[in-house]
C-alpha cells in the first residue's frame, strides 16, 4: 500500500480513534484533527460526549497514545452558517433536514482538505463505516461499509466528487465489535466510550429546543394551526408545524375514528396534513439539490434508493433526470418519504450520488 500523509478527523469517539491508530499501524504519517463546531459554553451537557470539550481532550489522549500530533480547528462560523442555519430554515419551511449530511458535504471534509493541504497531507480520513473502491477504469468509488448495521455511506453522498481520490475510511472492512476490540487491545481511552446518538448541537435530544432558541416565539413554524386531511377537511389543531415530522402519530389528539399519521406540512397555511397508513406510502419520489459522485444513471435505469439512514434500500426506476432534479418510481411504495431528508442512490454497494427529497404535491 502506498504510504501517505493523512489528516484524520478525530471527534473523541472510539471510531475515529481506531481509524487513526490503524493508519499508524499501516505505516502512514498521521496527523490528528478535531473540529470545534460550536460554542459549548452555551450548550448544557455537551462536555461529556463526542464533539464536546471532553471529546477534544479524549482525541488528544488518543493522539498521544498512538504517537501523532493533534490540532484543534475552530470551524464554528462555517458550521453555524452551513449546518445550524440550514437546519432551522428547513424546519421553518416544513421540511426535515439531515444535519450530518450537510456537515459532511459543506463543512467537515472541505475544511479537512484545506487544513490538510496546509499541513502537507495528501489524504484525509474519518471513522465512517464506508469504503473506497475502484471501477474498471481505475476511478475512485464510494461504497458501503461491510457492517450493515453501522454502514454510514448514506451520510456521505454530498461530498464533492473531486475529493474521492484523497479519501480513506480505515473502518470500512470492520464491524463495530471488531473496532471496540481493536481499541481495547491498543489501550485507547475511548475503547468503551458510549456512542453518541443525538445531533451534536441538540444535547437534549429534542430538536425543537434549538428552534425555540433561534426562532421568535411568534414564528409560524412554532405557532398553533389546523390539522387537515389531504382534501382540506379540518380534524384538529396542532402546536406548530415544525414540531411534526412525516410518519409521526404522537401529538395528533384522539377522537378521529382511525389512526392518523403526519403526511406533511403546508407552511403557507400553517397546516399539518394527516392521513391514514395507506396515504403515508408513496409510489414515486422527486429529488433535488443533486450531487453525483460518478456517472449518473439514465432514464429507465434500475437503481436502489435509501430514504432514511435506517431504511432498507428500495428498488426504483429512473423516470426523469435533469441537472437539478431526479424523478423515480418505486417498485413497491415506500412509507414516510419526508421532504428535506436525504435520498441516496446506490447501485449494489456503490454510492452513485444523492439529493434532498422534494415536497409532496
């Protein structure tokens, strides 16, 4: 294997810790980097998890353990603009964002590349469970990780394609238990550190707390409005459309005579649209803000679409492809297709690209 100088993103969690250690074992020259993404003093409880101040210290401990230099980069301004502001704006527009996807595509990897170049690095690496491969022409491909329970290729579709030759994912061939075992064997301080599940800037686990801090109390997204059916019949009242996501059942009240689910929002009318389980399924999907990591498919091609991180890929046929829009038809209708969420296009194990799900008509 060609020996490279690699800048490794180290969050202070076990995955990125083992990624750095494996690269050192393989003989690469490794430099650790932790990104300070927001002001921790304004966020209760973040110091004890990845991305918080303790995460920075844990990353430094691991860097010392494996014998590599470690830097902390302040990207708060870019992170706030590209990730948090977008997060709030999407909910204010009745959509459901993917902040981790946004961070990867707009902040983390771009900044790593820039900082790495300044430090003489020719590659960047993270602890994502994903793999890099090559096609028959020798061009780089982004691929799923072998651990299906941990595969994180879904979160990487928005990366600029020109970054692919410089990417390394040391954990792509490993399972999570194997990573824990490696960390213990190496004596890393993060070996048994609990995994962080929440969004890094939402320490309470309730995204509405962020919206209430950043939007005015009078903002329509947080103000009461009508619960309506797809045909416009009023069946109740909601507490603010940004508090509801597609597929949700809780918070809709009772007395409807049947189970209702959130189908979507109509922000201009302050309405939350509800319907039956059957109405929650969609046979087609429109995707915008598209990013291709290789040659895009053509109309009529069969691909697999993943509409949520934990969703199984669904077979679909490309109906229409423009520069900024992709229309597909599912072979089997899919449940809870949420506008604003990422839809990632695969062909077998290869990530072709992805985009944001468009609003339901």
